[in-house]
C-alpha cells in the first residue's frame, strides 16, 4: 500500500480537484488505499461506485426532477429518495398536504 496515490488512479475523486480543498490525500475505510479527493472524504471513488452501482447520477436525478410541474410533485420526488428504505439507510414518513 503506497501512501502517495497515483494521480491517474480510478480511486481519485477528480471532480473535487477544482475546489480549494479537493486535492487532499485521503484514506479509504473500505479498501484501505489512499486516494486524492476532498479533505473529508473517507471512501474512494472506486469503492463508492462498487458499493452503489445502481444509484442514479446527479444528472439523471436533475433531469427527472425537472419534469415535475408542481412544488408538491417536486417535494414528493426529493423526499422519496430518503424514505424508500431501499438504497437509502434513512426511513421516514412525511405527508405533504396542500
């Protein structure tokens, strides 16, 4: 295990590089390897992707969210990811009344 990660590693969060705190050397708690990313990341990109291969990307979520018309529909969609008990570890019960 090398403490200085390779800049071309698939474990790195390259999208973090543009931020002020985006090029820290971090340690993955899953695979025990080092990677570059935001200073508070604890899981490398490779392990995060392998852990949740079916989760939609932010872009996919935004495209679906933008198809809703009313604020009630948008709220229901935003909350459904937290309340489905599936991919999320959170369970809740929220009833929106207009």
